[in-house]
C-alpha cells in the first residue's frame, strides 16, 4: 500500500489521495470507470478497464479477510453456533 485516505467517494477526496502519490513519475494508474478518477488523474497515466485491476482486487479481498480474521478465530463468513441452532 502506497497511500490511503479516509473520506467520501468524491473527486475532492480523491484529489487528496492523488496529492500523496503524484510525486511518483514512472507509474500508470489502472482503474475502473469511476468518474472522480477521470477528473483527477492525467490522461496519459490513466488506463480504465478491469483487465489490469483483477489482481489488485484479489489482493484487497485477501487483506480484508486477513484483517477480519485477527478479530475472529474463524473465517469472516462463518456463523456462531447460536445462529445455527435458532434455525
């Protein structure tokens, strides 16, 4: 992870995030078609499409699962015994 920021999914919030990484010169941004990204990223460095984002999304999913597992001893999607008995 290179940078992160909290806020709404607006162009204003993304500008704050981009401000943290715009110093990186030799990089390309592969994103989905979220409108705020097109407004902020330079067109020559911005490629829209799922082809290059699937590995990133897989990594994000694994990180979310691993972080959630720190708080529970089982997988995130598991149910407690009490929930199963009530059915």
